C-alpha cells in the first residue's frame, strides 16, 4: 500500500513568515523536551528501571531490528518504532521524518499505535546511503520530534554520524535495521547506538471470552550504554504508542524480566 505523504504548510508561506514559523516550532519543541526531561520513559517500572537513562535519550541513536525475517516480527518491530515516535511527537504540530528505500508501510496500522498520517513526512532514497544522508540532515535541522530511517546496512561510521547528528539537533533517531540474511541478526555488527532493541511477536494471552486479544511482543534490549541487556514480554502498543505489562505479569510480586545471556 502506498503511503500518505503530507504536504508541508510551510511551502506556501513567504520566506520571512516561514522562518518565523520554524523558529516558533523549534521553541515549542525545546519547551516540550525540557518538560519531558532528557529521556522518554516507557512508563513501565520493570522496563524503565533497567535502562541506564530510565528511558530513551531524546538526543541519541536507538537501533531496532526484528527478531527474525518473518513478516510478523517485521510488523512488530515496525510498530514498536512507530509507537515510540508517536510518543515523541505527542504535542500538536510536531512531526516525524521517516526515510526509507521502499514505501510499504500500512498507514492505518501506524495510526493504531498513535502515529497519524498528518504527523509524518516520508522521504524515499534509492539506496541505504541516501536514506542515511537524509536522516542525518533531518536530525541536524532540530525542528522534528523524531527521525526514523529504514536500512539494510549501516556501518559503525554511519551510526557514529547519526549519533552525533542526533546529539547536535537534540532529536531522537530510530534506525530500523532490516534483515539481509535469515541466519544473521542485523544487530550483530558494531554500532555507536545508545540502545539496540530486538523485537518479536509472541502468542497473546488467552481471553476469558471469545475474541482476539491484544498483540504481545518479545522486547529484548541486546545492548545499551552504561547498562546491562535484558528481555521482557509486553503487550503491544495501544493507540497512544504505549506498551503494557501483560495482566498476569502486572499482578505478580516479582517482575517478569529475564537477563539476556549474550548481547549483540
């Protein structure tokens, strides 16, 4: 399905008005960042307390990959990224920049995790290097709530540039690493990312009545700066982009979190 590409209202404004409008957007974004703090918490104690920054750093690179090359895991990882972006862009007028090589997202699915079509600017590049360059430029602009890029390959130099650009623009960067080969995890190489996440789809919990339950994901932090890896099963993002502990786990005295033996 083709993706909706919104038209910017800035293009119809005179140069001076456009500059004033951009300055106002940057001021509002800076205020929202200050109110939120240096990181975006997930709002789940058993998850946030294990993160070195107690959330995702708002000026850092965060990598995401599917647990496998299956469509179900790819969808889970995509929606995980979209839900995070939706919460970074939860203020009126804030936009997300999404760069990729092929338009294949399902807009209604993104909206179900809180990311509306009118919040997203899409950009298409012919190859990964073009996508990475567009993402870096978008980060340095500093007027966006979040930047997402989808690539199959990004070496340590590319991730270092993205991390520096995210820090300079104080804009969060979500890099979705697609599988190139079924037997190799995209997160197996070196990276300058602050966090690296592996997301998979797992069976939902049984309902006491007939119906379809909330999707459930395996959320694995395979590496983080100044912290340890871990894994946890969570209910998928709701329509505000928020994850949740499964009902049974939320009622337990001990958190359902297990350490990961090996980090990528």
